[in-house]
C-alpha cells in the first residue's frame, strides 16, 4: 500500500536531518509519496509572507501525517513560535516523547535503564503566549488552563498507557504554588484517572521534587503527564538521561486525524550547515510515523519497515557508528548511510 506524507524541512539543521531520515525510510522500503511544504524561516526564504503558510497547514490536513524538522523561534523578540502555531492550528493537543536507553549508547543511567514516555499538553499553559507589559519594568505572562484541555490530555495519556501496556502515569505539577491553574490540571487528571484505576497506577508529584527523583531513580517512572511548559522542560531533561537530543523522537497527535512527527530538539543554530547533526531523533520520529500509519491503515508492511529501521540503527550504534554528539566521528550523511548499510546486512 502506498502512503502520502508531508515533509517539512524546517530551519537550521532541519533540512540536513530530514533529508537523512527520508533517505533511510526510502532505502528501508517505506512506500511513501512525500509532499514538501515549508514552515518557519525556510517558508519566508521560499517567498512566503507567513512563517506558517496556509498551504502547509492544509497539506498536513489533506495527507494527515507529516515529518517535520525543527523551526527557529527568535528569543525575546520577533515572530511567535511556528511550532506552537502549527500544533494549535491542527489541534495537535498531545505530544508523545518516548525516552529509552539504547544498548549502543552508554550513559550513567544505562543500568538499569530508562524507559519513560512524556505526554505533554500542547495547546495552552504559558504557551498561550498572552503577555502584557503592565508598566515599564513590569510584565505579566498569562498561564491558561482549561478543564476541557486538561481532561482531554489526561484521557489521552491514560488511554496511551493502557493501549501500550504501561503500568503507571505520574502527573508533574506545581499546584502548591499555582493553586488555581495547576490545581485545576491536577484535579482533572485525578478525576479522569479514577476511570482507569483497575488498569493504571496513578500518582502526582510536585515537579521540583519529581525532577530530582527522575534523575535519581528513572526506573521508577513510566508515563509522565505534564502541562505544556513542564512537558517541554522534562523532555530535554529526560533526553539527557539516554544520550541527549540526538536520540529523542516525538509525535504530536490531535483529534482531527492529523499527526506530526518531529524530534524533541530544535534547529541547533550552533551546528547548522556543518553536516554534523545527529539525524537519529528524526529517523526515530519517522519510525513512529510508520507505526502510526500501520495502525491507522492496517498496513503491516509499515510495521515491518519500522522494525527493520529500528534494528538497523541499533546495530549501527552497537558497532560504534555514531555521530559526534554520541562520542562518534560520523557526520549526518555518513550516519544515515551507516544505518542503510545495516539494513542491507539484515536483508
Ligand atoms: P536545540 O535543541 O536546537 O539545541 C540544543 C543543543 O543540542 C545545541 O547545542 C545543539 O547543537 C544540540 N543538538 C540539538 N539537536 C541535535 C542533533 N540532532 N544532533 C546533535 N546535536 C544536537 O535547542 P535551542 O538551541 O534551545 O534552540 C534552537 C532553536 O530551535 C530555537 O529557535 C528554538 O526556538 C527552536 N526549537 C524548535 C523546536 C521545534 O521545532 N520543535 C524545539 C526546540 C527548539
């Protein structure tokens, strides 16, 4: 069965790593017709007046899946985040970021290993982007929490945990300080969890103490359920347990049947254009996309291709073929070629 997907190269290292991921998926036998659309600074460079052109949003809705490179957001000035806008416009309310130890990437947490999935609310919280200068030197940033979005992400995380055979959902919050905002989020999660209490363990942790426990005993954690900002921060923190941003994939799901797959990392301007970025996180995001296509369409071939790619990159890492961020010497292209070479070994 052939599938179609949108490819959004993005900014910075985005074009380098998305080309590498497309190459690996194609060489592994993924039957995908790619439709390239731009977002971010790349869209403006291609002649668009908007950083998020309507054509890109419409293409994702039409093809239902996208593999997306990172988009740059200027710090403290300039345009608002294209990534946040895309998630909002497509109603991609839930981000899923699996963080797993890889056998070929040793870290101080490799034994007994990390297997955590972060579920992040993607549409509100401080990312609502509502900020006001009250007077010179005084600024407010509004944190938006709604019952509807909080219950929706709680059910999403609990359903995810049940269908993936996970054992526990931990809500991270700061409801001791933000009694109303985080208080509402926790209240909704707690109530929704009651409907799952025969299947899923549920716990709540204040995020500061929770962060400490995650780095002390990551093996105690399974699914982390977070509002937007905490989910963002915890994604990078947990990435650090397993080798960094180069090995942490992600997916954004919503209720309009659109799903966007993207690595947790950003556009990495410090290494952009040098050909040294690790494409593994976006390759892994591509594997998540294949598994999504398999379950959405019943095409078992997508699962086979996903398994082949996973086995190939694991074999590659085990053989010491790694990019610089993992202590290796390979560039972006060389690493993706090494993964493809391991595909050939399996065949
Ligand atoms: P970043 O994730 O781009 O980089 C942080 C550090 O990790 C850098 O030292 C970078 O070189 C390294 N790194 C990241 N990905 C890597 C890879 N694949 N291989 C090797 N090293 C890698 O985060 P930063 O610097 O905070 O953000 C840069 C830009 O990216 C900003 O404009 C930010 O807004 C944007 N961003 C976009 C995201 C998205 O599109 N989903 C997510 C996060 C940030």
